[in-house]
């Protein structure tokens, strides 16, 4: 996770964009088999990998590009149920930059990968040994149960850059042995990711609960009246009433970071004053930082 944070920090230190930084961090985690995203994604009930990812960027009016012009400097893209790309977050970016759409799924999204120059791979190339070992173990928990959900490892990143842009990116393989075709919160705008000119957020946990609450949008809307730390804590308090396990990271436009989780979650972060650092967040704990 420190390496992923460093990948994003290197871009920000050179004056790069929040979107590039968030994507770089997520790509690093998608490439690591320890995480349930990209290579390392959990297998579904049919022994297949189906991955979801989404991203969103809010740019100041003075820096709006062709992709965000006319819509308040905000752009988004997402993919779901894809099986043939190593980095679904890059395909989500292609949806944002090369199509008029927000969300594309399955074979149609993979066809876009060809057009966008994103290499395709065989689905089995994404099956990490850890994921296969886990799939072979007897199923003891119902899908989405609280104990099972804590072990999934969805990845996400939020970033604020020196130009005033904010970005969020989220990627996952979903929960182990999910039904084929199931889509969680990670590619759903406002649920697994969200960004506007107030801030950005990325979530992990039980997708069905996160979708119902529109968790990331709710957290970012809260930034208009409370701190990033309080917005994260509110989000987790709300989902705890479902009940379901979840975690969230939130950043505001000043670069203040808040994060909270009702199980265990790892957080790596960077800011110019304190550099890179990592924290294992224990249940019901929140922490304010800058990034």
C-alpha cells in the first residue's frame, strides 16, 4: 500500500493531476495479488473472475477539458463484469474519455479496451494462486455475511491536486463465490465512488448495502457542513445500522482526509509535510489527515 501511495504521490509532486494520481495508486493495487482487484480478484461461483471499477473527477472551471466541459467540470466512467483486462480502472477511464457513456459491462466494455489500446488477456491469466486456493475451500459463510465480507480487499484511492481538482477511483473482484453476473457498488456512481467540487470518496465493503445508502455521495455531500473526518464517521455509522461491514476514505478540497471502517482497513497516504505513511484502521476508529 505504501508503494501504491508513492505511485500517486510521485505524480502529484510533479504537478500532475488528481485523476492520474488516483488511477496510478489503484493500478499498483490491481497488480498486486494480495488485493481483491485486477490480478488477485476473487473467483465467482462459476470459477470465473468478473471485475468492477469506477472513477470520477471534478476539475475547476478554469481547467475543464473536453471530457468535462458543459457538465460543471465533472466526468466519470465505470465498467462491470469484465474478465479480460488486467487493470479495470484503466478501462473505466476509457469509458469516460472515449465514449458518451458512464457505465459499460462485459464483452462490450472489453471491445472498447481494444479500441482504446488496452491489452486484453485470457481470463485465467488473472487467477492468482491465493484466489484459487480460497475458491477451493468449503463454503462456510453465506455470500455477503459480515465475517466473510471483511476479507475481500477492494481497493480505492482519493486525491486532491495543486490545481484544485479532486478524484476518486475504486476497483474490485467482488466477494468470493458471488453469483455470476452480480455487480457490487464499486462501479456504481455515488455508491462505491463519487467526486464533486466539495470532495471525493471511495468505499469498500458489502456492495448491496453501500448501493442502498449511496454511501460515497452521502459522504461527499456532508463535506458541505462537516469535516472529512466527520463525513467518514457519519457514513460508517449509517451503514452500521443496516448492518453491514464497510469502510470509506474521504478527501475535501483543502486536502483534508478522513477515513473510517467498522471492521479492519489499511490506509496509506501522502502529504508534502509528513510524507508517506500507513495505518491499519481498527473497527470504529476514524482519523483526520491531509493528503
